[in-house]
C-alpha cells in the first residue's frame, strides 16, 4: 500500500516554525504535492547554504518517494552532521526510511517516542499504525490509526488505513464508512477503490464491486491494479468478453508488463483463442521472462488440443511448478494430468502423481483439492487405510465447502 504519507496536506506549521521563521517554500510545495517544484526549491536552498538541514530533509523525503533509499540515508546523515537529528521532522523521515526497509522495531521505536511528545505530530500516530498493519496486527494498529483520523479527519489516507484495520477486526460497517470518506476526500485514490471492491466481493456483492471499480477506473483510467480487479470481477460474474476488454486495456497501459501479458494469455484460453494465448506466452519466453502463469497457460493450451499434446503439457506444468514456488495450482494440475494418464494402466501407474500432489498439499494445506486427489492416488495404489484417514481428516474441517464434502464422502463410501 506504499509508505506512510510523509507529506501532509494541510495548513498547520511544522515544528520550530513561527511567523518570524516562515515555512521554507520547498516544504510548502512538498506538502501541496508539487514534488518537482519542491525539488527545485530545496536544491536552490542547498546552494545558498550547504548545511540547510531542512532542505536536506525535503530532499530525503523526495528520495524516499523515488525509492532511492541510499540517497535518503545519505541526506539524513547530513542532517545529523548539521546537528538536527533530534528534530521531530528528522525523526519522522528516519522512521519512514526504516519502514521502507521493513525494519519494524526501529520504525516503531521512533514513531512511538514521537507520539508521547508534548505536541505529537499526527504523522507519528499514522506511521505507528501503518507499521503495525504491515505486520498484520490490526488490533495494535487500531488505537494509533484512530488517533490519526481524529487529529486530521480531512486526510484521505488516514481513513483508508483505518478502514483496512477495521475490516480485519470484522467491524465492517465502520470500515465501509471510512472507505467512503476516503474516496470523498480523494476520488483519485485507487487503493481505496480496490479495498472497497474486495470487501464487496467477499460479501458476494459482485455487481456492486464491478460498479465501484468502473467508477474508480473512470477516475484513474490508467491504474493497472483497478484494471486487473475489474477484469477479475467481470470474469467471476461470467462476463468473459468484459474481462478480456479490461485485460486488453491493462496491456495497452503496460505493453511490456509481464503480469499483464500473462493475465491476458490466461483469458485467451478461456475464450479458446489458443494460438493467441501461445503467442503471448512466446513473447514472454523470447524476452526470457516466462512465469509460472505463462507456462500454466501453455500447459492448458496443450491439454486442450485435439488430440491433447500430453508430453508438452507435462513439460509446461513442471516448469510452472518450478517458476511458481508458492502456487499450489500448477503442482496440483501436474499431478492430476499424471493421474489421468495412469488410469488406463495398472495400479502402480498412478504412483508418479503422488509427488506433485503432495507438493501441492504442502504449498496449500488448507485446500481440499490436493487432499482429495492424494486420497485417490492412495486408493489406486491399494493404500486404502491411508486414503480413508486422509478423507476423514478432510471431512473434520468445519469450513469445507458442500461440493468438496460431497466428493470426499462419496470416495470414502466407495472405499468402504
């Protein structure tokens, strides 16, 4: 979701500033979102005085925005040499640098110390809450983000992060209210649309999710995240043509995007436009950028041919397993293809399917598909007791969907 916003929209003066010591122009421009203007003014200020620590801080903030961590660190060292390391602004930028690097204890210590200052900056509460959220602890994030919202209620990002915490705490009505407020304050904030839409999808409100994503796409037409989400929700609603249209728009935005090309290739398979799907995969292969998804698409195409090209499909699935070490689906599909190939042979012909199916189960122990498939392999190999015990374990799961419960019960009954 990005770094905590180290530029605050608003009119309050930074620490140590008074009418006799006005806010430097580069800080005003940075807070207003004019990053290039802020850069020019800060560089001019540095030329006038090489030890201008406030100019260095603005340049450090800009370096963080640009993802140049080493430069930000170097500028912060300059702030320290200028004797300003203890200034609240410098500590905030240091905390943001630690946050960028995922150095949570250091970031938390800096933010927490700032929250107990006599006049604590709102950004410290927001940063502390953000760090907790990045670690997946919404309970710890809640009080800090609540403070940020209360102190600066007109900052959209505060409402957005607070809504994320509320969703994780199952306080859905409040979460939706803060997301609505976030979008009211900043209609161009794509992540707010995405989180809102995902929550609607989780609640089965696919039409509402699509409407919201279309609204977001109109506001931020070239946001690839919104286009991907719009394609996905349309596909979930059975609108393949609409899903393809959004995927094609995404490719127009990032024609060299590996994920975008892979996603479109997968949809071409859904459309049964196999040659176009393979062409997209070959474009990635030619650039040395094949992914688990693109190899999976190739495997699906080879399986769909008349007759199926089993050897090429198996080779593509194996590559997909290797290229996507955390994805269970390629390993499961590989195992299922091997299992189907062994059905016409003796029982031991099912043995090669065991290893990829076990790998799929290792990658996703909560998924019922690999468990049921492994039970089928064990049953075929004569390991009926192991198969039955595996199925009983699956059936003990309280959240098993009816379809998979029915399949597991049928196989268990078949095994006797």
